[in-house]
């Protein structure tokens, strides 16, 4: 085997030779020859430049680094690319769409026009229920004048329903009702009075009070609707709603006069007797 001079430690980092592969082969042969020689004991004060196997530390380190570079070059990967590929594959997190509490299409923004139509449906439902309740109240009343008042208002309520249908038509909406819990509660109270005070002196006073509760509800609704109709520019609707509002106010006044002039006094006289 041809002997070669051992590689000496260089002062700085060795530069890569032009033909790296041939040099590596030469280094391997040189290192093999060194292993056949007896290993000299390192001096106590000697610098740590020789390994246990007798190899030159810098040469050994440079050899490993050179082999690593060559393997990386042959596989078509740079040192940095090998480092990345050794790691687990990292995926960019997918964009999560913002939480939509409504779930589905965004809710429509409601305006005064929507509120106007909804309230029309509310009072339309109420008038239909009042039409059904007035004949029962007229039948249960003891005072002839109170009976007549309920019968008269029943006819007025029929006209008011017709006006509401005209209002719906004037704004290009279908006339239909929407369940109104308020009027159902008021009418239920009137039914309770008819059951609990049947044949008693205070029956008419209770029926009249229940009728005025209905009138006050209607006055509140028609007053609001007439104001909104003016604001929205619905002139025909405003005119029709104001006509019904005037009727409701007159009916309420007539019931108040009937209560103070006859019905309440009749209930007090019977109670005293």
C-alpha cells in the first residue's frame, strides 16, 4: 500500500478542494495507514487536537462534514432542505369563517314600513276577535242601554274591518291577521267577568269596564298607525285610520257617560240594599 503523509492541522477552516471525492479517498487511505502505527500517548500539556484513535480531529471532522455535503448534493437537496424535510410536515392552518350566530342568511333589516304592516296585522286580528265577542257581551248585559251600546259598536266594528282591508290594499299588502296576545288577554278577562258576576248587580259595571279596556287598546293602536302612515306618506291609509280612531274615541266617551250616569250607580244601590 502506498504511504501518504498524514494531514496536518491547519490554522483555519480547510477550504474545499476542487476534486472533493478524490481527496476523501486519499484521506481514507491516509487514516488507514495511521491506524497501523502505534498510538503515541498524548502529552499532558498538549493541545486537544488528536482523538483517541490517533486521528487528526480537524481532519476527521472535516471528513464527516464533506461526506454529508456530498450525500446532500447527490440526493439533490441542500443542507437547509434536508433540515426542513427531516421535520414533520407543517400545514398552514385553514382559514376558519367567522362565527355566524344567526346561522344562515343575514337577517333582513326591518324598517318603519315593516313595523307598520305588522301592527296592521295585529289590529286586524284584534277586530275579528272583537266582532265575535260583542254579541256575547250584549246578550249578558242587564242594562238595555248597555245592550244597545254593544250592538251599535258591533256594526261599527264591521265597518272598521272593511277600512283595514282598504288600508292593506292601498299599500299593496294582503289583508291578514297576526295573533295578538294583548287582545286575547283583555277579552278573556271579559269572559271571566260574565262567568263570575252572572246575575249580580255589578255585572254591567264589569262588562262596561272590559269594553273600555278594548276601546283603549284600539285607540292606542289606531293612533299609532295613523301617525306612522303620515310619516311614511301613505295618505289614503292615514285618512282611513283616522276615521276609525275618531269612532273609537266617541265609543269610549259614550261608555264613560253610561258608566257614570247609570251602570255604576245601579251596582252601588243594589249593594247597599
